[in-house]
C-alpha cells in the first residue's frame, strides 16, 4: 500500500471522542484529524505528545481532511492505528501470492456473508467460498514501563464481536470448509502475536478452542514508513503467554 503524497510526520497531542485527534505540524499549526479506530488504542496513545503519521485525503470538503495513520509507541516502535487499512493490506498480500497458505488462484472476495456474520475475505466463488478469512488489526505492544519482548497482543479491549467471529469460524470448520483468523500485526517491533487474556479472557479461551477445532491462525508483521505500509513477514502465534 503506497502513499502519494507521502504521509506527513506530526506530533500527536491528544485523542478524544474516539474518532478525533489533535496534532501539531512542523510549522507549529494545530489541526484536528480523523482517528479511524474503535479500540482503546492501549499502549498506542501514550498520554503525552508523541510522533505520528497522518494522510491527506485531498478533499477540502471533508470535515476532517486528514487521517491519523500511525503512532510512534514505546521503545521507538511504530504502530498502525487506522483499522480501515487492515483488510486492504491483507488482501493486497493475498492477491499477490505472498501468503503461501492462502492461494488466490480460485478467487479472492471481500465482505462475504456466512449465516449471520460477514467475513473480511474469502477464497473461491462468492456464492460458494471454500475458505473464510477474518482479519484483525493487532497493535497492543508493551508499554513504556514494560520490557520490550516483541510480543504484540489482541484485543486491546473486550470484544464481544471478536468472540462471535471465533464461534462462527468454528461453525465454518464444522461445515467442512476452511476457516482462517489473520492477525495483521501493525507494529514494527513485532516478533510474535498472542491473545490478550489479561484484557479479554473469554476471547483467549475461545481462540484456543477454535484452534483445537481446526481454525487456522496466521500472523504477519506490517512494515510502516511514510511512503508505504506492507505485510512484511510472518510471525509466530503464541496461544499462551511464553509458549
């Protein structure tokens, strides 16, 4: 995913009302930008001024023309916080054939319905996919006072919706089709991913139950720069802390 013009480096002052953030540009001017992230952004927003990247929609009619894309977090790493980018990053990698486990030759579809759920991606014909893929944006890294172990976690707040997706992925497997949970780890310091049991214990329990039932879990780290975000490399998934 290339950016033209390139992302602008600014200083984040505050995030508030969930979808708004105030930033300072290099010329000293302060603007309000859109923050497209429904999560808590725990350990991403540090509570003090921090470096950030914003994009420019080029649309002067938009109420907030600019969008918060990434933040410099603890230990000098960067985290991608625009969750609307996540599906596109994974789709781009799958379509290009870079994810060996997900062959695009039979077709790649977005937003495919299964019973009362809608999955982010599917492989095969839209009317009869053979593989359903649920994508999650993963950014919960260590805080400033924590050791930098490189293990990035999901979720950053209790997610009943995420729990429901895991149950439906298990239903997919029970129907004889393939189900994949894809952790898109938008954190430059990532060496592994894990469920955040300390945030949502039930999600962690369901994830381990899903894996035992045959749901596959993939995790890839995203490389972030002012000119491009791209799925860079797979990282292991630790189903329990330390293993």
